[in-house]
C-alpha cells in the first residue's frame, strides 16, 4: 500500500475519533511542525524520532488492569504494532548518542474494537508545558546566520523558562540505554482510568523492562556498533525468550497537577504502581507499517481519558495530522 493511502487512512481515523479537548483550538501546531522539519533537514519524513524500527507483538492485560479500567484493551490479549526510536530528526544518529531520548510508540487494537495508542519516552517529563513554550524553545535554537544556534539566545530563553531544561538534565543523569527494552518509558501526561462500576483513578503510564535495565557507560556505548539497538532486539528474539516491557499505572492523588507535563508528581518515583499488562515483541515488521501511519495518544478506548486541561496533550492530534500529511508529500 502506498504511503499516501496510509496517510489518508490515518487522517480519517483522527477525524472519526472523539475530539481532543478545546485547548487544541487555542494553539496553531503548524509552526512547531515546520521548525522541527527545518531542523531535521530535507528528505527526512519524521521530524522527531526519525531513526527507528517497527515490530509486531502482543499486549497481554492483567486482572488488575480490568479492575482499574473497563477499556477493551484490558479485557483480552490483543495484537500490537510497536515502534522504537532514537530521538531527533537525524535518521543516522548513533544508537549510543547521549542527549537524545529513546521513544516507544505502540498501538493496541483488539480485533478492531477499542483501538488505543501510546507515545512514550525514556523520561518522566516533557520539555515544554505549552505549545507556545515549545515553539519558543525551538525558536531559541534556530541556527543564526553562521549556521549555528546562538548560545546567548538559548541562555536568555532558558533562564526565563527553567523547566524546559529538566528533561535534558534527567537524560544526562542516566546511563545510556543498552537496549530498547532495557529502559523505562513514561507517557508523560496524566490519564484517568474508569472501571465498569464508574470509579475513576488518575494515573500515569510507565513501561518497565521485563528483564531489568540495560545500561551502558559512555565508553561502552562508543564501542558498540552504530546501530546496535536493532541488533540487540534481533538477538533477544532469536533466543526464543519473551522480550518486552510491563505496563504499570503510577497512582495519582487528588492534589496532583494534571495540566503540566513538565512537572513530576510529589514522590512520583516511589509511589505505588499497579501492573496493567505486558507488551511482548514477537517479530520485526516492515518499516512502512509504522512509517505510513501515526501513533496518536489522543486515540483512546472507552475507559481511558487523557487530561482535559493539558495543552500539550490537546495539540497532539492536530500536530500529528499535519505531520502525516507532510510525510506523504
């Protein structure tokens, strides 16, 4: 199937999906998409997470997941389409690069009912709390006449917006991931789960490595091949042992903020979690299965709701719609 056909199908799905919160109407995502495409350079279809691999797998829910949410994805095992990536718009970035995030996007589709999509990164916070702040962050890093970003411009913006540096500091404080399935991923935003009895619980989604963390020092990362992450998955799949990640819900409290993805909840990293299920990788998929579509975290099954007051969540649907259209051109 041609890329244009995939793009049209993805756009149709977004149009048919429930509308994103009204906050999406308050910001224009087009300038954000365009400046990210400018940074990525000509010929790069993905302005973010340009380097990646596509896989198919299965999501196997837990009994505890059914207790928290009536969503169909928590009622039975379902096929999953999975894409791991290395952050940024450079499709040739080294897998051991420091300073860029690692991404996990996946779609759970239980027999065509209750399709749900997740976009996660290996940091618990976003780098911007609003579309305007994200655009300012990118504009501050736009190359000057000499082809390089202006350090003074970045300094001024960062001092006025200190929270925009928190994600980079988090990534810098952690070892370099030695495996796409050897690192934690976070959904960044706050979600609300509703069960069959109508009980609601605010949570954050996190993915934990089934086999524990896989960490590299800077020297170890430099010694690895440029594309070692895909080879690591291939080796794990060849072993015949299950490889993947466990989905957990980090439990929220009534006073937790749900409108600012740059903020951690108080004591978030030590809070109780509930096992929601396991995402298992089965095999490599053709790149076009992932590249010809989008993963939109605003597409959620009944029983899972995104934050109504988070402008960064709200803007995802229109931004992704623009991005997939540009990718098809």
